[in-house]
């Protein structure tokens, strides 16, 4: 009696597709994919510095240049950074986390992107 009454009294569930939601999720010619770009700058490496792509460093503002540090030791400097890099470091209280993207050992330059 209890389950029969519940089945008769309850609304039946009808599965329907939400066509509008499906169309929003389907890519077409005019679909714009979001892209995120990180600010990347070349840093001149110091002597006897060994960095590998993927290493994390801290980037600090020192006057009009940026200094990359691994721990407490300085590993590189960017003498003429772009305005958006300086702004990004300023917005993170003067110290930003950076990731080494590429290392050009012959030139003594590493490309570091700010996170």
C-alpha cells in the first residue's frame, strides 16, 4: 500500500535534454577560447648559475630592475623590464613567484615568467 501510493501520487520523471545548454557547449566558427598569457622577460644570469626549465625563483624589484633569486642568492637580473612586469611585481607587494621557461646557457640568459 505504501509504495503503490507513492508511485501513483508522485510525478513521473521525464528525462529531457536542454537544447540551449547543449548548443552553448558546442564549438562553432565564432567560439572564442580563453587564453592566458604570462608575462615573460629575459634575465641575464650570473656566473656559475645553473637553472633548469621548470625551476621556481622569486622575482624582486630593485630600483628600476628586477632581480631573480633562488633562495637567498641572486641568479639573474632584468635591467630593462617592461612596464607590465614591473606593475605585476608591484601588485604582489614587491615580490613575485617566477618560473624558468627556457635557459640559453651560451648567451647566459634565462626566460622567466611571472606566475
